[in-house]
């Protein structure tokens, strides 16, 4: 329903990687939510949101090409 999607979008706006959260766990949580909002969610949108909502200490050190596959971006962020 429209109300449920609005609620999920609000949840997405408030979702960020927690301080002690494993990067892969954060990615799975984000991906699950984004897929609930839009089952046809594009990889580009997922990559953008993943990077945008990473912990700032990881995001500032992450130097990746947005055109890489999402699994490579997640892997690179895990290694930081």
C-alpha cells in the first residue's frame, strides 16, 4: 500500500550504518529495505544509498568507482 511504502521510505531516510555494525550486515539491512520499497530497485540506486549511508569514517576513506559491481564496492568498504 501507499502508506506502507511511505513508512518504508521514512525508514530509509533514517537508516545509516550503526557504529559497531558489520558492513555486510548493514548492506543486507539496506538492501532488504530498498527491495521492499521497490522490488525492481536498480543497482545504481542501491550503490548510491549504500555509499551515502556508510559510517563517515569508512565513507571518507572509500575510493571506488560507482560503476564497479555492488559486491566489489561492499568488499572494498569491508576492508577499510
